[in-house]
């Protein structure tokens, strides 16, 4: 049986915060477009 390594397992805490920052930038951009 092949062991699968999922992306969430490979992410560190710093990477997850970086992902949240990127998502926040997208949200800010879409809010600016909506105005």
C-alpha cells in the first residue's frame, strides 16, 4: 500500500499563516471590485 502525503500534512504553521494572508488579499481585492 502506497503511503499518501497530503498537502496539509506538509504545511508548517508559517505556511498556513502565509496562506491565510493570501486569502485575505483576495478578499480585499474582491471587496474593492464590488464597490
